[in-house]
């Protein structure tokens, strides 16, 4: 599997990052209220396109700091670079000091040029679309449907690499105990939920 990743990944014009979660893009997305939560902090690893999502009641610096300290860093290591918009929940003294202490390079992308934050914006769109569909199909609130949607997003093969974020990170195809894939129009497969 590693040879497939090496042969595919670095020959198709991808940015060359040395390791997973070296560069993380983050943004908040607003959803309808569910179980006291109304927002999600979305973080995307630019190396693999793996998505992490943290539901919260507010868009705050403490939500960002807690996600970094309690979830991202223990699981994936300290990012070298974090990109975000200029929101006060990202650009503030607490996040600036935390980043300086950990040696993280903070970059902001232009609010008037959405393409500069394209990776996280695309994942925000996918998250909202798939959550809406999953909630409609299952009757679950989005806070309960989120793990299913994250599984889909992490196991979905990307067009350019023909690998999923899971395969890129772990160098093996995901094993979910059943054949839960459907054919796309381009011939690739994608995980789907069945009832």
C-alpha cells in the first residue's frame, strides 16, 4: 500500500508536506442547534485531507485551544503551520501565545478570497450536505449523526489520488466489516450507509 501512496501521491501535483498534520486548516461552520451545540470547529490535515470536527456551543478561542491541546496534538503531534480566517476565535492573544509556545506558524487567509481557504471550505460544504442527508435518512440529530458522516468523509476516495484520507494516513484500506461501497460515475467506489 505504501508504494501505491508513494507512486500516486507525490506525482499528481500535491503540496509536499513531510508528515500528517504538519499543516492544518481550520474554520467554524454554523449548524442548527442540537443538544446545546450550534457550531463545529472543522480542522483539515492538508497532507491527507483527514477531517476532524469538534461540536461547540460558541465560536471561541477556548474551543480552538481545547481542540488543539486535548485532541489534535496528543493524536497527531504539533502542527508546523495552522491556517484560518481572521475570525476573533482564531486571531487572538490566547491562540497567538499558544502557537508561539508550541512553535506553530499561524497564517490567515483572505476573507474576501474564499479559494485561499478552499480545502476547509470544501469540507465544510461536504459536512453540511452529508449531515443534512444523514439526519433526514436516520432521524438522528446532527450531533449523533456526526460520527457516521466523519466515517464517510474519511473513507471516501479522492478523485486526484484515488485514495481515501484513511488509506493515506494508515496505508491500508479501511475495514468496516461489510461491503458498504457504491460505484461513482467515474468508476471509483465510495462508502455508503445501508439500513
